[in-house]
C-alpha cells in the first residue's frame, strides 16, 4: 500500500488477523471474529482470502520477512564477521520474545500452506539467507559437503533460491550451505526450547547460552 492510499479490505483483514494472532495465537485465530472486528458479515472475508489457512500463510510469509529484516538490521550495525553473526542471533532471539505467537506460527504451527512456495518457501529461506550473508565471509573452506547425490540436488535447489534473493549467494559451496542450515536449525531450536521452558533446571542465563552457541558457530565458520 502506497503512502496516502486507503487500505484494501484484504490489508484490513491481515491487520486484524495479525492483532488476533499476537493476542491469542494461531490456534485461536477465527475468521468470524476477524469479520466481526471489521464490522463485516461472516462470509465477507472469504471474498478476499480463500480460507483461514491462506490468511495464516500470508501472516507467516510476512513474519519470516520481518524476522529476517530484524537480523539484517542488527548485523549491519556491526563490523567484524563474528560480531555480525552474534548480533543476528541476538536479534532473532529478541524478535521471538517480542512476538512469541508469530515465532510459534512460523516454527511450530501446521496451518501454513508450504505447497505454495511463493508464499512460504522463499520467504522461509530469508532467515537462513541472513546467516548465509555473514557466513560467506568465513575462512573455513573445508566444510563437509553432501554425502549423497540426492542431497546434492537439494543443496543446488537451496543455492538457486538463495541466488534468486541475493546474487552474491548464488555460488555458495555445498559445505557452507550445509553449515548455514545446521546453524539456522540450532538457532531456531535453541530459541524454541527456551520459549517452551525445556531448559528448565539447565540454564537460567538463556541469552548467555545463545551467545555461546553463536560464538561456537562463528569459530567453526572462522568468522
């Protein structure tokens, strides 16, 4: 929407759905309640979105972009590769705590339509993409590549998607892509376990633990 333009009905639906998501979580998102909040008839939203799942998928794509944006802004304020890497991890942690229901939507819910790559797959890869932007400056050139031909095809597909979003990442070596995906998996897992209180009795200093994991990865990548 351009500045000065009135929001469309679809944009109003997304705004209302986002507010409901933040307040009650994805499981409680109700098309009827959204319609009521906008003073629409119960069937009116379906003239602009096909289903509740489509609305959640649109919110998920938006959330991936917002999270990736937060990581990039934090990293861009630092100079060294290690500082940028840790800053990106910290920004992801802060974003997740600020928007727990959005984080749960993109990394825990099953209501997202992952068969729509334009809505989700490319958007979802924006988060590891931010890690890849930093990791490509690492000095470790001996990272392990794929063990099977099928995995090599998967990595080629990831590389092509990265390259479509950032031309400088279109020639990342296989070993680095594997390491970035592993680091992303550990970043999301570390935050998820904290948010679901699975670290109870283990860590009180959650940010300190996150920093330690991030710095270990920075060491592996030789940032």
